[in-house]
């Protein structure tokens, strides 16, 4: 039982770390991409 609980805790921790890293990388990338499109192609930021 103890090994099962540890395995679940490790898997849950890894999933939390992966989603946090994804959000921390993707949000600034999207903002930079939208600003680039605004400057280069005059596309509104909301499109």
C-alpha cells in the first residue's frame, strides 16, 4: 500500500510540474507572437 501511495504522489507531482512549465513557456510565447504579428502584418491583437 505504501509503495502505491508513493507512486501516485510521484506521478501527480510530475504532472503538476509539466503543466506548470508548459504554462510558463506558452503564455509569454503567445504574447510575443501576437505582438510580432501586430507589428509585422498589422493584425489586431484580439484576432
